C-alpha cells in the first residue's frame, strides 16, 4: 500500500525503515522522510505515515511487554 504517492513510499518501506533503525519507538515523521532522502510534497501523507509509525511503536511495546512477562 502506498503511504506517500508523491514520493512512491510504501508501507513496506516504512516497516523496513523501522527495522533498520532497530525498531525503536518514537521515530518522527521528519526523521522517516530524511532517512528515505525525500520530503513530503503535498502533505496528505504525513498523517498516514505518523499513524503507521505510532501503530508500529505500540505493537513493538506490546510485544516487548508480553515477552517480558513470559521470561
């Protein structure tokens, strides 16, 4: 799925970026675009990118909590 049509950025690229950055939560939208070497053009994608990064951060935290509870 495309998150940013202007720059042809997909959700797979977003997940790959998060994995490459160690999966650390709190990645900002601006850091995401800088890492990909692009800038938002029309701005319609910023909200979707932010939501995806936040959702991934929440799921990462939940996974860490459940792993900590088991171990």
